[in-house]
């Protein structure tokens, strides 16, 4: 008899939105849609993306998590500090420790899953980590039973609409070719009365944007090993160019700082935005009460309750 995992009932075909049935073993079987589309399960992770889909983005982040994912500090924070962030003003006035017990949470663009256990420890009864790449394989052996990891695209999430009390997307949609489309897709997953949290890179001044654009024309085309070496060499610049995570030597090791440089220079897609722009996306997606958060550009918005 198959054991039903939390969250399986929310899985949907990312093409049609139809329900899925499990065929074979839960660890290495297949999810099959009503139309006959087949989505393999690889080592316990349902895969709703092809290896060719956004291959460069996926490969860059997989390299990042393979090499830096087990560091005691990621983006300058320990796991304990990450958990504290989830109940701080960083996520808005409506989210604190009292919010999570009994709730469902989606980490959209979960990377290697650094926040998943934290959500469960705060009391969430379902935590889904969605990401494009194999970084999700890292650390999953330590997951509590409330956690489900799924490989999928945030622009076409293989999940039922209006299923999550909190959709959390931290530093993700600006790495997609269509950030606004990704926000619309994530907004559809928010349950009535629930919240969508977003953090995206802020738009800088003209000189900064031009310099960054030209630098990344080179770095996004570099082979992984060569780019990794450059990232280590550029670590001292973090004392002159502050990072959003406040990662720098003294607060983090040289290796941990190199990961932050990699995260900036390696992804093929990177866009920068204003609060007004992102707030417009959220409102167009039907969300209300858009709140500007302390970190630029951070936003949280709510889906209205249904009216009878």
C-alpha cells in the first residue's frame, strides 16, 4: 500500500492544470496527467521540467548549490538566523511566529532548500519547495515529514491554484526571462486571505546598471571553473560594494563570500526593479494591501477573502 505524502494532492500538470495519478514506486515512479503526460519521480523528487528547459539557468544554480550548499552560512546567515528572518519585519507586519502554525507554505525558487525546515520548525503543516534544478537533492534526507520537494518552473508551477497561505519567493523572479509572468503564476497559488512575499533586486543608478550589464555580458558566458576562480578573486570587492545580504569578510569566510559573488555574476537572467513596478504586478494579479518591506525591493501582498 502506498504511503500518501503531504502535498501530493496539490500536484497538477503544469501544462493543463489537470490532476495527476501516481504510477509505480513513490521514489522512482511517475506522475501521469489526465491527458497522459508523464512526469518522472527521480530519487523521490517529482520532476516537471525537462533537462533542456532553461538549461543554463538550472546548471548555474546546480553548480552553486553543489559547491556552496553545505556551508554553515548561506548569504551570510546561519540556519538559525534564516529562521529568525522569517518572523522579522523583513517579511512584513502580517507575518510573525503566530502566523505559521497550521499553515501551508510554498518556497518558490527554493534553491537547495535552505528555508524549508525553518518553515516546518515554525509550525507550518505543509511546506513545498519548488525549484528548477537538482539543488533540491541536497539535504533532503534531513527533511521533516511536512516538507515536499518538487522540481518545477515558477512560471508554470505544477500545483493547484489557491493552495498556500504563504507563497514565499526570495530573490528568484528576477532570474527568469519574464518576471511579471512569474509573479502572476505565483499569485494564482495564494489562498484567499493568504500572502505572496517577494524580494527582487532593486534598480540602481545609471552608472551601476551599465557597469553591471557589461560585466555580466562576459561572466555569464564564462565556463564554471573559470568563473568560480574569478568569484574567489573578487571577494575583496565586497568591502567596497555592499551586498544585499551584508555578506563580507569578517562576517563570513572567503569561500562563503565567493558564493555571493557567484550568485550575482553567473545566472543568465538578471533584472532590476522598483517597488512601484513590482507593486503594479501584484495589484494586476488581483492582490491587495501591498506593503513595502525594509529591504529594497521587498513586497508582501494579500489575496482578498472570498465574498459570498
